[in-house]
C-alpha cells in the first residue's frame, strides 16, 4: 500500500470509530468478553477490566493528540499573524527599501 493509501485507510477507520459512542463501545466489548469467557465470572471480570484499561489508554491518547493538534494550530496561527504581511506591505510602499523577491524568509 502506498503512504497516501495508508493515510486514507486510516482516515476512514478513524471516522468509522468516531461515529460510535465510547460508552456504548465499552459496554459492547464488556458484553463480548462475558460471552467469550462463558461461566467463568473471574475470567469475565478480568477480561472486562482489560477492555476498560485499553479504552482508558485510548481516551488518554486522544486527549494528548487533541492537545498536540491544538498546540500545532496555535503555533501555525501565531506564525501567520507574526507580522510578515505587514512587513512586506511596508516594503512595497517604501521606494527606498531593497527589492524583496520573497526569498528573505527562507533559510538556506
């Protein structure tokens, strides 16, 4: 699979998961674990606990991902608002300013 196909597949999987309520998924997984372990109450409880722990980790990861995404958006937003447009506008209106070919912001 190509990287773009991988990301597209991942996007589809994420959207499919996001369509479900986490509490409903936990209940379904716990019910499934009970069904799989049959009459063993101890085994069912252990399996249900494992399901809940995995979901807790997933929720923590999602919160971390959400915070990181927001930080990235904030950083990008701050960079765009940092005054570059105003600087170029001032240069465009100032005949004594040196020619700006748009390359000054790039690192070499």
